[in-house]
C-alpha cells in the first residue's frame, strides 16, 4: 500500500507547524510505502501541489495533516465544504469563494474515520472526530483531495487530520497543547488502521 501524507508550512505568525514536524517523524508500518510532503499555506499553491502529487504517485490513500491551534485533541475530519475563507501566506484573501465552482457543497472523508479515532483513543491519545475542517487552507486541501480522486477515477481513500499546538507554541498563550511525540503516535495509528483493514 502506498500512502501520501502531507503537513503544512507555518502560518498565522507561528514559526513552526506541528503538522509537518510530526509527519516528518512518522514511521510507516512494515510493507507500506509512505510519501511525505510539506504543503504551502496558500489556497492555490496547496491545491496545485496536492493534485500534482496525487497524479505523480497514484497513492492508495491520502492523509493530509494540519494545525488547529486551540483544539485539545487530534481530530479526524469528517467533511470538507466547498468554501474558502481567509487570508493565506501569499496574502490572497478569499471571501465566500467556492473551492471548485459548480462542485458539490460538501464531500465526506473516505478514510475509516471512526476506526482511526478509536485506535488513537485505545493508545490513550486524546482523539475525536470533527465535523468541520473550517474554511481555510486545510479544508480546501481536504476538499481538493476528495474531488481530485473522484475526477481522476482513483479509489484512493482521502481525508484530513487536524492536530493541536505543541507545548512550545503555547508559551504566554491560554491554549491547549499536545507533545509532538504523541501527535506522531496518533498519525502512526492512522497508518496502522489502514494496514489492518
Ligand atoms: N492549518 C490551517 C492551514 C494550515 C494549517 O496547518 C487550517 O486549519 O486551515
């Protein structure tokens, strides 16, 4: 099985993004080929790069990972919406724009969401399903992965995982955090879930 796992560059004034720091440290289970990439926090750039990666590698599964500062748990996203809102790292400002004009309003994750959440919880990791990936670049990337798989006739499972801040990001902030190694373990749980399906 071939899995594409992506993380993101820093954004929003942060100097690190735990999503990429964690993805970098993830080990794949025996027999799994794991391709890792860091995506830019830009609506257009991230979409373009993700589609190119899916075309080049033809993965069986695409797991995109991003930071959701303020969340207490690793959250496996359930649904992506056809909406972009926010200012990205290229200073592109989206207001009420569709990810894809004429596309479905929402696309559901094709990952085994509940199985992934319960495997993480079984290891004692704070994990939950989430019903909203927001309307920023992470949601855009999740929507793009699902839509691109559908359009290219790929049966790759695609979805998104949001991770909390790591402790060094919360100095002087009232925000929850999770150690990087726990986030890495949570991401390894997602791969283990796939390998036992
Ligand atoms: N989190 C942002 C974009 C990049 C990231 O790591 C989001 O939740 O949309």
